[in-house]
């Protein structure tokens, strides 16, 4: 009996109850309908979760920044307004057929944020990089502070590049005490300015930082100190009344920071795009100035790119983003790239058609270019 009832057909009763087979069919339909209801909401919920995840990838910021090849600038050319990128007055200069390109990286701005999707795309590209945000933008600094620091480093780099290049070209350069900062709450505020070269204090020559500090300390609090400074090409005499030092109430202070500055005959100005900051264009700027004022044409028709900070004595210092900068230089047609010696390990195995020349100083860069133009051997490479 059980066997028979288990093998019912659509047109025969089940279990001898007389109930038609259509009852069984109706139960099946209700069962399927009962399954469909939660399945539909599950699909909708899953789609919403996926949508939220996609939105999170696109919108939600992460604590990283992206770095990619930035613009390059030929420093021995003119800008869009036909102004020389570097203008030198007071010396005879030359025009050049070749190029000396400063290289940059494009990086997520201090006032912008990177999404996870953007980070994944940048991380997957060989000439891009993704870095922890605080390695580029230290915590606690405002956007304005970051921009001011970048601008200050560029200004310092321009000054140091000029000094290194003029020295290499045999032009006289004199070290002098220089006002590097003025306290907004100090008595020198509005009188002395950063960049002022200090020639004399109270009528006595000040040849060094020690001379300036000693002259101020010889006064009592409330005395007047008279500075003779060189501001641009003009000499100015400025009187500042001392106040008590924050560290020692009995010691006089004028509210300035003094660093080493430099005096030289030519006036050098720059028309580099204002959105470029930092110190890493030093070598390219120094090489460009040297090319313009040196006795002999160094570059010829070579298409050179470079990066690296530079000190006033011509030493070249390693920088970040070297691979991105090489990629930018290759994109813009450079054939030779001057790499700071400290960055050679960062380009090991990097695929590029650009000739990578290792330099430790401006002197090395000049010697390497001379060898390349003569077709000689012995050019150091990374």
C-alpha cells in the first residue's frame, strides 16, 4: 500500500483519501511562492551592499597619497609669456640649442584626499606609487604651512643653485650673515626682512654669524642696535630697539634668526611655475645657470633632464620620486638623466630608454656631460 501511494500520478488520489492530485500541485506552488519572497529581498540587499562597497571605493578617503610623473620644464628656454625661465642680469649669457629639464612628481595635494579605488589603480601602474600620507604631509601641519614650507624650500634651492653655479663658473661669491627669519612678535618685525644681508652692526663690519650675535649681546635691554643691510641692490640703515630674550630676561634680543647668505654681482630671477615647490630642482637650476654664464657651451644640442637637491658648495643630495621623474623625462623627450648618486639604488632594474648618469656634485655633472659630448668613455652610470 505504501508503495502504491508513493507512486501516485497526477490523475489518481493519494493515500486513498480521495483528494485530487491538484491539491499536491497547489501546495508546491505556495511553497515556491514562499521561497521567492525572501529571495527577492536578499537580492536587493546584496545589490545595495555591492553598491555601498563601490561607493566606498570611490568616495571614502584613505590615509595615503598617490605619486606619478609630473611636468618637466626646460630651464634654458622661455615660458608661455616669452619670459626666460631663468633671467641673469649683470653677466653676458648665451642661448642654447639643447635642453636642461627640471623634473617633478605629481602628488595628491595637501587639501585633497585619495580614495581606495584611486590608490589601487595607482599602485598597479609601474610609473606610479602610493605612500602613507604622513610620510609626505606630517600630522599637525595645515595646508598653508605645507605650501609655505614647499615655497621656502624652493626659494632656498634657487639661492643655493645660483651660488653653486657661479662658483663653478669662476664668478666671485662672498659669504655674509643673512636674516633668515623675523619674529612677528619681535622688535625687528616690519623693519628687517628675510633675505637681508647684514654688512655692519653699529657701524662695525659683520663678517660672520658670530659677529652679529656678539654685537647684539654687547647691548643692554632697551638699547638701540643699528643694522646696515643690503636688500636687493640697495643699502639700508635700520635701527631696532632690543627687548628681553625669552630664554634670559636680562639678555637683549631683536627677534631675528641669522643664517649664512651670499653676495654676488649678477641678479638672477626665476619664472618657474608657481605650483612647483620643494628643493629637488637644485641640480637642474645650477646646471642651467652654469650653461648660461660659463666660458664655453656645455650642453650643445643634448637633451638632458636632472633632479637632486644641491648645496651652495655644489654637492648633490638624493631626493624622492626618482622613478616617476625619469618616466616624466622620457615622456618629454629627454635622452640623458642626471641621477644623484644616493638614488642609484632606487633605479636598479627600472626599465627606461633614458641614459642614467650618476652624479655626486655639480662638478661631476659638468665632467660627465663633457665626456658625453666628446664621445668618450668613463661616464659613471647607475
